[in-house]
C-alpha cells in the first residue's frame, strides 16, 4: 500500500495555530517528519474554553448534552457530577467497536494532526494536557491501532476516533517502534500517566470528521499526483499510437472554456513539443475518443479535484465536534457540525472522477495492444509464440471494473442508528475508504499504461518522440526493460507503480 516516504527527515516544527492549514502543508508535514507544537494563541484558546465550560457546569443547573447527560438517544438521562469523568471514559470504551483491516499509519498520523488542529480552536472544551498528549503521539511516531470499518459518518467518526483515543487513557493498542503494544505498555515505556478525562472530553475526542477527512486528504494528495502523471502518460501513448495534435490546439478549447480542459490541452502540447512522430504525415483523419478527448476527460477530473479540494480545505480548518462551546457568545449548543454530509458527497464525486481517469487509460492500453497503426499485436515482435502485453490489458480492465463498482456513491445510503436519534447518516467514512481503493487501482492502471506506451514507443524508432517524453522514457527504461520475448510481467508492473511514486516531483509540476 502506498505510503509517504520520508526522503528528508528534518527537525522542523510546525506550530498549531488558527491560521489556515492547507492540504499541501499537511503533505509536507507528514513527508518531512515534522514535529508539532501548540502556539501560545492555541494554548490560551484551549484553556479559556475549558475554564468557561467548568464554570458553566458549576453554576448552571440546566442539562448540557454529552456533558451532564448521556449520549445519543440517552440524552435525557442526567449524570451526577461525581460521574462526569467516568461517563467520558465509558464513552470511549463502548464506542471502540472497529473491525476489518487497520488504517495505515500515514492516514492515522493525518487523523492525529486534524484532531489536534480541530481541538486547538478552543470550541471543544478539551483540557490542554489531553491535546498535548495527542501531540506527543504525533511527535513520537505513536500510531494508535484504528480499524477501517465502523463509522457511519454521522456523529462524526465515532468508532475510528474511539480507537485513535483509547491510548490516551492507557487502553487500546498502538504501533510504536515497529511493534504493536497495548496502551498500558506505551504509558509504561514513555512514563506517561493515562489522561484523566474531564467532562465533555470523550465526546470532543470522538465527535468529528477527522477519519473521513484524513482519508480525503491522503486521497487528494495522491489524486493530484496521478492527475499530473495521467497527462504525461497520455502524451506518450498519443505519440506511441501515432496520434494527431489538432484536438489539443488552444483555439478548440477557448470555445468551450472549461479550466481543466484548457489546462490539459496546453500540457499535452507542451509535452509533445518537438516530437518527430507527431510531425510525421498521418494516414488517419481522426483518433479514438480515448486519445482525442483527453482534454475533456482529464480536464473534468482536474475540475473535480479543484472542487473537492475546496470542500475538504474548509473541513480540516473547522471545529466538527458536538456540542460546540462558544465562550465569546456564552453558548453551549448541541448541533450537527459532526455530520459528514458536506464532505461525503464530494468524496464520492472524487471516486467517480478518478474511476474515469483509469477508465480512459485502460481504453488507450487496449488500442496500443490491438495491432493497429503499425504496431505489432500485443506489442511484441513475434506474436503467437509470444503473448506479449496481451494480459496487461486484462489486469487493467479488472482494476477498472472494480473501480466502477467502488464508484457507486456511499452517500446515497443511510441506515438509521441510536434508536432512530441518528436517523439520517452520511456514510462518508465508507465513501472515504472506497475512494482510497479507487486511487490505488487508478495508479495501477496508469502504471500499466506507461508500461505499454513505453514498449510501443520503441517500435516507432528511428522516429523519436519529444524531448520531454523521451526523458520520461529514458528514466523508465532504467527500471523496466523493453520486452523482447515473454517473461514474468508482474515484477515490471510493480516497478512501473514504484516509478510513478518516485519520479522527481519537479517534472510533474
């Protein structure tokens, strides 16, 4: 599974503030192994909110949801002051019902960062030591064991966030220094005392959309990389298939000026500039859609990425637990900021877009192995005794087909829960889990297209592609050879995937 490689470990510190946190900045923090520290402003906001909440509990006789009452449909059950801390501990214990595979460490680390960021705004009522312990987890590469399945994306991500926060109270499991140990053992190793939760803290920790958002942030960073690569690979395929440049001329796209479409056409023109193959006289008048309509399809994906990014950008800079504590307004309000609907719909939208990016890529693969446009059948010099690249298209088709199933929106579903108190849920967590799978499948398909396009391009010699495409081809050939006769193909596909992950970023921006 894809994970961010820490190519440059630094001692840089990122200060948690109320300033805007970008998705790109999160990627930098994770990749570079940066440490977190609360700014003085954030410390003051956390302390002020907690002091306000404590004063309210002491002086206000009215019940406050989740603070002096039970949770969900138990909201009408009042809790004595001597049980407020136990109420929060019980909440975390009872909600840790996750199943399935573990969430990978990179996404867990993003979850920690987003939870810290949300609590730092001072609208949640957490104590400073609770937030600080989460920062210690992050800075010491302590990865709470979180399971993928369990969240409905309704009261936020209750189940995964319960697992994320169990180690705060010495429970659950973590991965630390490459080993899975108990939360209790972690506390002994680090000489930490389990956090003593105050009123409302368990609810603040478990309510929120940080699981969905962490998957979305990871997926957006990966989707942007794959979107960039898709243009490069498509350009190589266009030349390998002896395609025409006319569909990419700017004037065509100015009369239908979608931003992504214009950008994609410009990128393809730049990538293919100076190609001998492109300058060669064409026997065909028109190319198939999978080549001719690259600006329209890739461009629509770019526009979708922009939209989804704008929504997730708002979400990760928000307070998303419940109730919201507003000291400046002297209000404690139980509302619905934890509901995942605002991001569930865009997450599903991005799954559809990335599925289409894989779809058009597979269609280009099919054309490359089809034995047309002067290319040998299945891209080998002696087809028959050799099957060549025949089955690479099968694998791509399998990934694309699975993507089509995964792209069915989760957000159109709702299963009421909590004795019908939570009667419409977003299923945003399932949408986010599916999105990651779509991203990984799309990467595999693009890698297979690059494998095929590079092979096909060699059959165009002595004519050469553009300097930009030849550079990619040259670097690719350092890890994946030209296939003369049948050999094991899966190691080459694996190397192609690795190539997409390690190629210098400067070329793709």
